[in-house]
């Protein structure tokens, strides 16, 4: 394996739902998604991008985020059914994250310091 392949195997894409510039406490009510290309080995954010949230239609977001290469979502709250749909696309979901800036949330996760509370969504 070449060194480039080793680096690429450590990279992944993390999505954070955003409302008013901070992590959205309810996944389905976000205005945007912040997508971060991260290197888990070096604990670095390599790139970040913002996308307006596509229209909220049942089952659309899991496929759209999967198509963006997302492997992890960090959210404040998300219903069980949505979590199951993301799981079917191989996307891990962390719920109960605080309403901080997306950059702070992702860096805390990379550093192993993300404080997780309760899922803010009960449906």
C-alpha cells in the first residue's frame, strides 16, 4: 500500500446539521449541512464545505448524504426511524451533541472530547 492510500484510508466525511451557524438541535430543521473531510489519525480537519439543506422529503437525506461521501453525522437530535435509514446507508449517527459551531463539534469529536447528552428528538 502506498502512503497516499494509507492517508486516504484514514479520511472520512463528517456531516453536521446547521441552523443559525451552530449545530441544529433538531436534525430535520437545519438550514445547511457542514461537511468536513477529516483525518482521524492526525485528528485534523482537511476541508469543510457548506450545502443548503435539500427539500425535506422522507428518505431523501440518507441517500443525498451518502452520495456526498458522509460516513458520520453528529447531531443534537434525530428520530429513531431516521437513524435506521442512515444506518442502512452505512452512515453512523451520534446524537446528543451540543449546539456549538460545527467546527468546534467536529474538532471535539476528533480529539475524543465531544460531550454527548440526551437525544433532543423524541420521535
